[in-house]
C-alpha cells in the first residue's frame, strides 16, 4: 500500500531553519485542513493554491512531490 504524500512530507519536519521543504513540512503539519490521506497531485495542488499561503512557492511542492514519486517506486 502506498503512503500518502503527507506521510512522506513529514520526513522533512525539524530540518534546517530557512529550508523551504522543512518549512513546508512544518506548516503542513500545523494545517489541520491539509489533505493528509491522499497521494493525488491535483488534489493537493488545488488545496495548496487555495489554502497554502504558508508555501513560498508552488515550485517547492512540485520538487517534493517529484521526490515522493521516486520514493514510492
């Protein structure tokens, strides 16, 4: 069974201050509405576009999602 994107993202919590991915992971952890159970790119992307004002750039999400896909293989 595949792990959710959120589960993968939580690996980056507690990283270096100022690191975009670590900050994204921490913000997603604190965001109670974040779609935690999905692995669907479009669902997460849509959510972040509407609610992810804590994300400095969607490029950060795209980069982590690409790593997630590689990790899931």
